[in-house]
C-alpha cells in the first residue's frame, strides 16, 4: 500500500472526517488518497486558521484534529494554531511536507528544520520514513490523546508519497490503569477538617466530563465553586454553589470569598489558564488533576488520579453555610455591577441582547480582547462545550476559524462568533472560506476602532495611548464583505433587529456593533 493510502486509512478508521490546510505540490497525492477514503479537505485562507479549526474540531467531536501545511512559510504559519492546541489541550496531528533526506542539510528554497520549529509547540515531533511511518502514526495518535492532550507533529518527506508503507504487526493495546496509588491521608485529613472550603474547577475537569459528578456531589455537600474561563458551563451559573469566574471581569469581587477560605480544592484546575499564586493567599491547597503539574503554590498537596477518583476524596468535605452566603454575595455583586454598565450601547449591552435572543443551545466562539473578559463572566452556556475560547494560548484571531469548525461539525446548530475588530481582521479572509463551504455563522464584531485591552494596560502604566488605533470611521465601510452581508448597528434596538434578521437567514451575516468601550476600564481587573 502506498503511504498516502495507508495514512488515509489509519485516520479514517480513527474517525477523521475533515482535514484543514493549504496544500503544496507534495500534498497532491494525499489530497487524492484522503478524498478516496471520505476525508474532506477544507481549504483555508491561512494555515493558522487550519490549525485552529483542527483544534476546535477535536474539542467538539472528540476526534483528533488534523491540519496540514507545506514547507517553510506554510509550516511557520501553521505553528501559531498548533501552539494553541498545546496550551488549550486539544489532540491534534499537524502534518507538514518536508525536504527529502538528501536535501535536509542543503541550502534550498523554503527549507527549514521542521522538527526544531515544532518541538517546543508540540508533545512530540516525528519525521516519517517508509520504515517508521506505521509506528509513528500510531504513536502520534496515542500521544496526542494522552493526558494532557495536545498536538503531535508529523513531518512527511516529499518523496514518501511514492513509497510503500511497511505495516507493523499490531499487538493488543494495553491502556494502563491510571491509579492514584495509596490514599493520601494528609489530603483526606485536610478535607475532613475544613469548615470553610472553596472549590476551584478548571479546564481539566470540564474536559474530562466531571460536571455531572460535581453536580451530584454539590447536591449533598454545599460548597461554593469558582471556575476558570475555559471551565465555564461545568455547573450552571444559576446554581446556588456557583460564585463566578476567576481572572475575567470583576473577579476582584470574589476576593472576600477567597480570603475567608480555610482550604481550596483545585478540581482539574489547569494553571495554564491562571496561576494559583495570582489569586490565592497563604491557604492550604489540595490540587486534584489527572497528572502532576507545576502548581507553584507553597505547601500544595498534589493528588494525581483519574477524574472519577477525585470525588472519593471529596466525600470528606462538609457543607459550609458561611461560605455559601459569601458566594451568593459575590455573585450578586458581580451581576449588579455588570447591569449598571448596560445603559447606552456598550459591550455589556451587546452581550445582554445576545443572551436574551439567541437559542439556549447556541454555540458561541469568543475571540481574544477586552470583550472576552466580559463574555467569560456574563455568558451562561447551557452545557459544557457551548462556549469556545482560547485562554491557555490566547491568540487573537481565534474566534472566526473556531466558529467555522463548530459550524462544520454540526450544520444544524446556531453558531455565533463574538470578536473584536482587531481579532476579526487577523483572519478576515476566512469569511470567504465559510462562504465556499456554505457555513452559516453570525459574526458580531464589537467595533471600537482600537486594541482596547492594550490601551487599558498602557493607562494602568500611566502611558498615553500609542500604537493601538486601528481605523477611524466604519470598520467595513460597506454593507457587504467578501460576499457576506454586513449590518452596522449602534443601538440596542438596531442590534435586536439585525440579530433577528440573522437568525432567520440561511446565510452568514456580519453585525458590526459600534460600541462605547469606556466601560471596560471599570470592569476588567488588572493582572
């Protein structure tokens, strides 16, 4: 079997239905082999978008995302999105064309060392040959999906397509038992002794489906829960134990609750989002995760075990009426402070209208910027996976490619991308990609003409705004952009009308929401 056919067969059997990228000459045999196996190639406008789409496809389908780029600049473009899969914990295979062996150390057009490029951005990088390909493809898929999941790079020499893949004999795969070993008695004692506990749930918990177990636990034991941004949705925001989101807007209102805790329980808390020392005082910490991590908190007790085992320990906890009262106060304080900023046409107003009008099961993708801090605190997804963001990698431009992946995975769902004007322009060419594949995406651009988060940070440093202005006047300057209708609004009523039209349409629509950014300075917490 020729190598492209072999690779296509392995990926198809793994469940892959799409791969994303921009092809080069050496990619042609793979395009044909994958198409013959029913794996559709999605041509993007930029390779970074391809990697973001592979990342989000893995998140929403549970199947390893696949992206591809050609030599040199194709690979470097791809690397931005590959880094996102590493720090946002998504399983991915990043495929790149590479020079044949005899050209590796030669001066040649587009020739760089892809293994050196991808080594710090991936869990592993392999250069394939006809002898090792079967082993490394299988190993790559396994490594990408092991805890923490992330990207693996496979370098494919341009002359490998014409060679046969030497298939190795498959033995029985043995998924080792991930056991926590002997029970950590000190952790159990701390949990049993606590009278004012606080749970901080994070990315690892939501990714491992710990939400249902957490809700069952909270029925018996009433303990407040704070969450990291990417864990939003692990429990409903109207749950009496829910207190708020760390790091995002007005999270300083949680300090009273945090300061009264005599024990913090990190439940699948991934420090890649927000380090413990950025918000925790000198309090005992029991950190539950699927693997040991560099938490950095003094005196932490690390309990590495499968997610289902965490709750065996939590049985030692007792309800805390005092902490529950503080959590309710914090949540109410955040809610009322946000409502106070909804007069006029502000980003808060926009998010309120979206919350009121969008169907409950809407998938929302969020770009990076000041608006993300508001969205993370205000948006209440009905279930995990309905709010998609990047917080480990935090690359601007994430929002629209992420929306394309979500719309492609489920064409019947309502998909909304909420982005700033800076992030939108980074991947604006993908508007054409969405049009080409008939994807319906409602894109709401919070247009304030600047890189607001950078301007805010300049003001915190007492520096006059510099290097943050994007444009003056209208962002799009037209009612159509790359074949997609643009509706410009500057009022609550105008947004309501535009959003109503967008929901009834069978095509993508861009809503340019011209907002007053002044409220950000009162809502975003310095970090």
